[in-house]
């Protein structure tokens, strides 16, 4: 096949093929677009060719039994993956059958697959778990030769990754000789990735095959003609549309990445308004659009009919669009690995350079790009830490296995403990899980609907069809706000928007969706009916999950760039373009060095402002702001209001704060951190919100049947009721403990906060008292202003403040 295409296999591909034929498992780690798929896929093919050398005996009407299971993280990638895997099969004339099975697959195809699996099946973690509930498929799984997990870095460290780990452990139980291979790019903690993929007992025997980890990357930025010395979040925004359009004019095909779905809607409309002649040649792509719309866009990228697609991370992974020759990144991607991943979407061949153009949404993001470039050059990519013992996922898996033929508790416990996430699961935790799925735990035993699993002698099984059906309908770990279809009164479905957004609209309200301006007509049967509209939008949908905090690696590199700037060293176009801003910051206050924490104490009309700059990311700063305010109010009677961004924190008080004394009394101490955080924040309310997700995954609440989903309000009320009942009558309920821990780990990143406080305690705290708001503190002040109601627009207010500050800077 390679010879027919004029290709020559890479050394790492040959290594992967040899390892597979030797019966080994492992991980292929290589940059995007360097041939990872063929490195793993050709192993099973070559082995089958070795075993079946006589072509005369091949019969396409009688394809081989199931041999390979290919797991992809997104169902949107399944068709593209299937197309890529089919090419070698067709080129070699193999009699293999190849199909997909995802939530998008037809009911008839799923039914046929229950009777006989194809030779190779492309599926998702959720669909794999659904198949495990069908005992009739277990004999087919027992004959598998290999499982391949694609884009393993995307699943690692998530509940979907844990779900995949448990499914792999089940497959290894059914087929002890199973080969398991992962495919990954842009990953820092490869040892953890291997341990999670193969299990702790087998990780040392796994083969790590490194391909091309440093693909040629051309990173450049569009620098605004005028750099505001007092920037604020989003202030550049769509002002850069003309420059972006110029870049797109120079290429045949491009992907324009934005960090949120809302941003994609805005940028798509802005580009179309600037270049109306591009109508039909540019498109929009994000996860809330209808599948038919996404497929049309993807086909347009492949055949070259689309000049540009404005997209979110929905096109981050796996999709091989060889026609794309430019990637545009709007705003900071908040991590070097994500920037590298997106850059790899262009030049998707091993010997081609990937080109990415960065468009800042505020001036300080140019420092982030410089930091990301340094991190990539150093090979310092972000790690994906593993999750430890999420009991909601385990409860779901236990019910899955109980439906799929049942289990005895000791055998399943050993199987569960063979995974990296549950290797330290205690006997007490296991007994609690069994009690929870059998009789609902200590507080729900009186309610038969929570007796999901029945114990019959030494085996546990689900015997009620209703329970099995509902479990299959709600399987998975992806939990989001309840979604509602958006559909024309007479016409196609456009996609889905979150109920929390649509419920606030009145009939006639106009909003941007799927690249169109539409007006709400009515909401009926969980469908929002709309019509085309003209004029200006009243709003843009806001989807959950848009916040991406600055990664720890990028934070470290950013502090290093500021340290260099303090010494007058500005490396690269991005840093040099900020010379005026950085010099003014140094003149009015200070540029912090890597071993310093900068605090600015400034008196404004609003009160006394403390600006603290740890540069540790938004999530850490949210918790740290509450922590610092709590610790200071224990020593003095005052009230703080606060705001934060990825770079720092602002605390406003009507009284002057003695910062030095607060520091001496342990303001930044890491001792008693968790206790102080829980005291300083409404941790109960935060845990209650987190518990909703846990309750859904663990099976306490159900989304409902297709077309009859329960409302977000109903689900929230149900989860709140369970939360309150458990707290009152079952305070030792382990799902409550998990909710509290997830708040600390995921919402507040307390481990990272503790590391930051340790770093600060070993640093020099520099407190300055500028006469005016500085370039670094200005965006934080703007974020505080967003929360206020004013007779003048925010932009007008900010512009007036900027003019006053620039006047003061110019008068010096």
C-alpha cells in the first residue's frame, strides 16, 4: 500500500508494527499529522496478512470475526476515523468489514451489530459501555485481538477516561491476551498515560514509541497597529477582523479557532459582514450545531469548497483535513499543548510545516503567546493528572456490568483495582458502592426504585428491564446544562442551546445561532422554534464550559517573560510590541521577577484597592481571592469586594489595609488551607452544584428518555433534594465527600493553590503604592466595573478612564 502511494514508512511506524506482531501493548506518541493512525492500524492488518497469505481463500462475503475495537473520544470523529481506516483495507483488498457505532448510528445498524460485530468497529467510550451491557456480545469481545484508544491525551485525567479504563479492564477480563494501544500527541506525563491505559501491573511492560514530537511549526501573531498601554479583556476583539481577513485571503483553506461557542458565532458574523462576498465560502462549526450541519462543513473542508471555518475545539482532534494550510487562533489557548494541537490542524502531513497565526483579544495575551512559544521550544508540555477513585463513575460501571450478565463481588473488585484510578480502592469503599447500587445506601433503602442491582446467591445482577433500559438511556459521564433543540418553524434543526439561556428569552428576542440571526417564536415540547430575523442581535447564546484557566506550565513561562522584561530583555516581536506598556508598568510600579510577588495598593474613587499578581490562572485566583479576604477580615472589620483574571486578584475595601501586618500574620500561609477555603466560601452551595453532576453519573437522577428529557430546573431540584437528604440523614454518604473534594480539586484547584502559596512564601513580597491604576491592574479594575450598573456603557466608561491615564502618562 505504501509503495502504491509513493510513501516510505517512518522508523517509528515500523517499530509499532513489530511491537504489535510480538504481542505487545503500548502508546504511540507523535505530533499531529505525522502518521500515528497508520502506525497503530497497520499492526493488526499485517498480522492478519501473515496468518492469511493465500488471497484465493479471502471472501469479502464472509469477513473475519471481530478483531479490532477503535475508540475515539468524539462521535463527531467516528466517520472521519472510519474513512481513514478504510483506505488501507481498500488498497490491500482485504475482506474486512469496518463500521462505526456511536450515538449517531441508526437503530437498524446497532441491531445488526448486536447479532454480529464487524471485523473492526469504531466507537466511543459511551457506546462501548452500552455494548458491555449486552451479554450476547461478550463472546465477540472475547475474540478481539486489539483495542486502540485514539487521542488518549483528550481522555486522560477525565471521568470519560476513567470510564474508558474500566471498560478496558472488563475487555481484558474477557480476553486476557488482548493488546491495548493508545495514540496520543501533545502530552507531558507519558508515564501516567501508560499506567492509565494498560493498568499499573502492566505499565512497565508497555512499549512507548516516540514518533515526530517536534513537527515544524510556524507561529506568528497579528499585532495591533496601536497597543493600548491600559488593556482590558476583549478590548481588541473583532477590531482585528480586517487583518484576519487579509490572512485568509492569502490561503486556500483555514481553520479559525475561538475558545468559546459564543465567540465563534460573533467572529463568523463579523467576517461575513466585512467580506459579504465570502457567503457560502466560510462556515461555522461547534458542538451544539446539528450533526448534518457539522458533516456538511467537514465535507467542505475536505473537498476544498470552503475557504475558512470558524470553530471551537470541535475540530481540535483527529479530523484529517489535508487541505487546511492555515490555523488562526483567536485569543489565548491558555496552554502550550493546546496551541500545538491546534497548529497541527494545518500542514497535516509529516513533512509539511504547520502554520498558526495568533490574534490577541487584549494586549497582555501577547505575553502569553511569547510564553507558549518558549514552552513549546523547551518541550515543556502540560500534564494531565489522573483522577483518583471517582465513585460516581464506579457506581455506573457496576450497574453496567450487572446488566451485562452480572458479577461476583470479589472478581469484579480485583478487576476494578487493576485500573490506575481505583488501584487504592478500599474494602469499605467497595462495600459502600455495592450497598448503594443494591439498596440505595443508608438513606434510600425504603425506596424500591433505587434497588437497581439484585443479589442472587454469590452473584449480582439487574433483573428488571425498566432499570436496564433507563441505565442504557443515561449512560456516560458527560454532564452539561439541559439542552433544548433550536429549530425553524418550517425547516431544519439548527442545533441545541442550553435551556438556561433560552428560558430567559421572550418571543421576538433575536440572537445569533448557527451563523444566522434568528428570533424566538415559541418554546414547545423542549424545542425552541425560531424564524429568520433582521437587524441586530439582542444576545448571543452562552454555553457552559467556556472558561479555560491558564495552565501551570504557561503560568511559569509567563512569570519568566516578565522577569526578563524587568531586566529590559524583550525577546520576539510580541514582547517588543509591548515595550511601551511594560516600561510604564515598571515606571509607575514594578515588573515582578520570578522570585517576587507584586502587590499594588491604590486609592481610587471606589475605595482602597489591593491588586495581587500571582499569575496562577483564574480558578486558583477565585479561591485565593476569597481566602485572602477571609484571612484579612479575621484581623480587621471591613468588607471586601473582589474580581480576578488569569493574572491577578483585586480586593476592594472601604478601609485601608495594613498589608505588611497581614503578611506577617500568615496571609499567604499554606497551613490550614482547606479549612480556611471552606470557611471563606459558600462551599456548601458549591458542593451542591457539583453534586448535581455526580448524582447524574451515579444514577440517582435521570435525564429521561429521548424527546422527553427533564428540564434543568427539575434535575436541579431533584439533585438538591438528594443532597439535603444525605446531609441530614446520611452525612457519611461518600458521594457527598466526592462533591466536596471535586469542588476543591476541579473548581478551585487547591493543590495548585497550595503550590502557589508555598512559592509565594519563599518569594519576596513587593508592595507598591502607585498614584494611579497601572497597566497590569487596569484589566482587573475593568472586570470589577462589569458587575456595576451604570448609565453609561462599559466601553464609554473604560475609554474615559484610559484617556485620563494616558494623559497622566504623557504628562510625565
